[in-house]
C-alpha cells in the first residue's frame, strides 16, 4: 500500500492529537487535518475533575500543546466544527455546515460523552463533567459553596466530592451500588475509600436509585430518590458513565456497537481507523473485546494508529497495552495498571488497608489482570510486569512476600 496523501483525524483530544503528531514524526508529508467539535485548542481531560476544578490549574495549563505547535507540525486544525457523517464511498467527512474534508485514511477519535439523567439536558443547576465548558460552569457553581448532590459513585463523582469538600461545600453522594467504587476497585478497597469520604464530611447514600431531579422554575432544587425521599440541592453533578460518540457514523458502513468495532490493529476497514475512548478492539492475547476510557490508552492508541497507517493494513501490528489510570482523593494517590473490573479475587500484597498505604493484585481466571497502589508508587511499578505478562496467579504470589493472614 502506498503512503496516503490526505489523512483526516476526527476528534482533537489526546488520541486525535497523538495520531496527528505520530504521523508527522513518522514521516508523513501529506495533508493532515485535525477536527475538534469544541472551540478550544486540544486540552487534557483528567485534570478537569482534579487540578482545574480545585483552582490549582488555569485553562492555559490544560492545553496539550501551545498554539504555535500546530503550524509547526503543518496540521490544519479546525475547532468548533462537528462531523455529522462519514461518506466512505467518496472518502469524505461531512460537517454540520455542509462542508466536506476529503481523505485517503481517516482516524475516528471522537471519544465519549457523559450520560445525563433523563429530562435534565441544559437544566440550570445540573452539571456534567466531561468537557472544559462543563468544568468551567461547575467551578463557578462551587465557588458559591452550594449544597451539592453527586449522582454516581465512580471516580469522577469521588474526585468531585473531594474537591467540593475542600472548597467548603456540603456534599452528598448517591449511588445505586452497596459500596461506591466497588465495581472498579473491589469491595474492601471501595469500603476504605467510602470511610475516607465520610471522615471528610461527605454524606453517602448507598444502594439507592435516583428517580429524577426536583425543580423550581426549571432550576434544580433537589434529587428525588426511589421511595419518595428528596435530597435538597443547590447544585447537582451527574456522574453515571459515558456513551461513545458513534451516531454520526450511521449509514457509513463502519461497524459500530459499544464504540467503533476495530480489529486487533485498530482498523475498522475501508480506510477507517479508531483510537481512544471510542475504539473497541479485541485484545490480541485474550480475544476479549475492550473499550478503555483512560487518558494513557488514548495517547498510546493514537500513536499506534499513526504507525499502522504509515505501515499500511498489510503490515500493521496488533495493539497491546497495560491500561493505566489514577485518581487523587484527599491525601491518597490511587494508581491502577491493568483491568480491575470483574476480578475473581483482590489480594493485598504490601502494606495494609488500615494504613491506607498498600498495593494489591487482581485475579481473573487464574491470571494477574491488574495491580493497584495507594501512595506506593515504586512498589506498584514493580508489579506492572506481572500485569503485562498476564502472569499465573499462584506463581506471581509465590514470588511476593504477602501480609500475614
């Protein structure tokens, strides 16, 4: 396959920017277009719920690259434009204003969008936390120290609760799970984090369904729970997961389900590649179809797609990764290598839950699938190879000194 003359990258987040930079660094000299539906220059998302929301960082520090980088890369950057269709027959991306961008190869890096509670779209007082505009609006709301109700007990909700308490807000977190974050880190570690939040003044309602948002003159004034109780609120954060942005691909022939369904090389066929949160691909080692919403995965996949585009589908290689994610909550730095969800067992291998300083391994089907550390960066790093190798569980434990039972 010859090197393409025109590549369009749809999505100007971490994955899209990594793909564009990877193409240039790999020697691509053709026309390169990077499309972003937000009006902002590409920025980093993880700090939105951490350093930006707390006021530690300003908008400029969120930028992935300074403005002068894009002309230097000879990247045609279009911001504030939304792709509405992909014409794979003519190899064109279609935009809301009717304009089109021709391509030989296209990278779909459109990411995900936050799920909203039904009937709350654009409702004053109800906040999502996915985009920079979301974070700016929420930061402004928290400055008034509102009574805040957080719907959802995942990492976004937990980080927002931590920041809001530090800003002096009254905070209630509501989750339908018995233990917040248990599905992500395990019941025991989730319980430890729940105690931490409660010690810092967060009220937590567990095992409760949210029926809707109560309003007064269209503005949110509370959250209605199953059973009829209402939690008063001046502001509401909804953190109940995300959906991949694939609707614009309808009718294109690109296979979509829970994301763009690629092969092991991140190739969806017919000149279409995918990277980042929107990409679904089979793990080349286990065959399990994955879609990972992690910042590091997005960057890695963008670079992998760039290399594979330049190599061509015939010489492209499978994408392998050890996912990495982190969370800051109070004085704890939580880091995870691998995939923790659905584990059959979680074993503390160093430190202790009581000290809130430890490392843990996760087992699925007799193999190590993840390692988690709390305030133990170096010991956690030593466990990463076990995750990368899908090490045999018993063999891995035999090589470690585990705490006494």
